[in-house]
C-alpha cells in the first residue's frame, strides 16, 4: 500500500499537467511502509510524450538528501498523456527497484486517474493507493 496526502496528490497532478504535452515525472520520499513524506517534481529531460527521464540534477540532489537526512527513496511517478494509468512495457523494462512504488497518472482520463503499482521481476501488481488529509 502507498499513502499520499491530498496535497502530495495535487503536487503530482500539477507536475504532470505542467509538463504537457510531455509526460511529467518526479520522485517519492517516504517510509519503507509506503507513507510518502515528500514529492520531488522533476523536469522530463527526455522531452517526450511517450517516455520520461528524471533530471540527473534532481536525482543527485535527492540522493544527497536521502544520505544526509536518512530518508528513503520509495518510488517514482510519471504521467501517461494519452493512455491509461498502467505501466507500459517500457515502464516495466525500466523499473529500477522492486521495492519502489510506481505511481502512474493518466491525463487521458477525466478526471485524471492516479494509480500505484509494484513491478517485481517484470510482473505488474496494482496496490492500494490511500489518500489522507
């Protein structure tokens, strides 16, 4: 299970909408239990509506923060501009860590759809996404 606050969900959505017509993306910090403490937006340096790439500067600063503050990088989020909120074969192939949560936003849906997944050994499993105030 992954837990976000309403404000964190709104930050994710706003990041993805601002990136249009490209995919939006960013990182998630939190606890090993899946409670998100911070959403780190990133520019999509792939500059694409079909793939995303976190800005290396954002990755570096986030890894430094994780090391310095004893935080945990628990996942990543990105949007699909014209398809459902479900990991594509490209997403599955690029999933770097089986412990991460992969949050997908569909901007094709109205209202936008937000879902969370785990990707382990190439298998996609949807998990409960809890939104708390």
